[in-house]
C-alpha cells in the first residue's frame, strides 16, 4: 500500500476567515465548495492543499500537529506575519539553527525557520 498526503486540515470556528488569512500568507487561492463548512486553500507557494473545517469548539490546548515553514529571510518574514495578524509565541534556537513559533489569528501554532538553516528539511 502507498499513502500520499492529500491535505492538512485545521479545525476552526471561522473556516472562511482563517482560510482567507492563510491564503494571503501563501499567495494562494481559496475554494469554498461546501458553503463555509470546509474551505480549501491551494496554489501560490503551497506544496499541498490546506483546509479549514468548521467545528463548534476547537480542541483546547496546544495543537499536536503544526506547520513548519521556511523563509529566505527569517526576520523579515516573521515581521510580515506579525504585521498581518500572527502572534509571537517565542523566538527559539541558537547560532546554528533558529526558528520562531507563532500563532495564526485563531491561535493555531506554526513555526518559521530560515530556509538556509533547514538543509535536508525542505
């Protein structure tokens, strides 16, 4: 049997709003074929589709699965994300490897590292 990753889905109380925010970050397109209950984001710099699924209340606490993103200029990208509505959790690492943990407007954590520092990960 061979599995392939079809998409990554996030539970949220606002699928349309969260999809719009993430589509701006990736320069991607939003598709809403299910009337706001399951919204898809694809294209742009995304290597796969991400989806946002309507739930009454997301699971509380830190999300167990998160996106690890890379950027050519870590500091500039973090500044851009913060200006667009992300929140800073913590700047991490040392001189060998740095990354920044942020949350999207719905509180979902994700990390950004410098592309040059993720040799073998990207």
